[in-house]
């Protein structure tokens, strides 16, 4: 069964450093998302991406964040200058096509900013 | 208006019992309501989902009940098993535009053997 994969599973970084979280969505999916989950809290929407551009972003997704689909398979989330409060689990998700609402989530990347 | 309120925060059920988790929303434009199951350290996995034109949907031991007029929906887990112990999230989507999910705050379910 196709699945969303994410790398790395864990990332530890120093405050102010840049991190790139990588995702490989399900191959024929068209919509891509990043969500984050601070420990013990709910899953929060960060950004959605369709047709090679951001279609919506939340208030959390400020200028420190960027997304990219550098090739036909990868989808990345970059945090330019990490802050302590960026420590969270980051989930990538994808969905198939217009009108298909089911999103499939990857296993997540646990980011710890020291 | 974009919030989804979920209750209870935690739930303990005996094996074989019924687990019931409730969610409420305000935005009547929400058009898709999935439930996700999450085990520690894992990503959310789709359990079951419903559209507002249906009042109930059942898949195995899992049932969603949907009350459009009350803007509420609930997950019922029949014959709950210890393997069902996980965190459950309800969500809502506008079903148009970006289809982003608004998640509830989660319910930590523990099923006692």
C-alpha cells in the first residue's frame, strides 16, 4: 500500500540553525501539506501546496518557513532560523485530487531545537 | 469559527465496552469530517470519515454519528479492545479550496484488559 515517507525521523538542532525536513508524498497525489504537533497538543495546519505553489498558509507559517517541491517526488519544509518554540513533530500529508478529501499522513519528523 | 471542539480529553473503557468521543464545530461550510487514530510516535492514520449528507457511517467496530443541525459528530468504538488504546482526533475540512484539516484537541483512549 502506498504511503507517505518522511526523513529524518528525528532532528536535533541548535537555535538559529536552518533545518530541512523532507517528505515523499504518495506518487500520484496532487495536494501536499505540512502540519505540526507540539508535544501533547493537537495537530495544527501549517501550509498547503498545489500546482507548485502555496495555496494556503497559517499564521504559524511565517517568513522563517518555506516549502518546495524540488523534483517530482520530494516535498520539503525549510525553517531558516529555528527557535525553541519550533520544537514539535512535523507531519507531511498528501491527498489525491480535487474532491478527494482524505489526507494520508507520514510518520513525522520530531524536531528538537536546543 | 474555524475551531473544532473535542471531548473528553481522556477516556478509560473496559475491554468490550463502548468508547464514545464527541466533536462540535461552528462553521457550517465544513464539508468533510474524518477521524484519525494516532499511536505514540506515529503519524495520524485515517480511521473513518463522513460527509454531512449522511447521518451515520459504520466500518467494522467504528461508527460515526453525524448531527448536522446540532453541528456535532461523534465516534463510537464498539467492543473496545486494548489495541484500540491510542489518541483519537476528529477533524473538519471545508471541502474546497485547499482542503486543509482543522483538528480537534484529541482524546486519549485507554482500554483496560
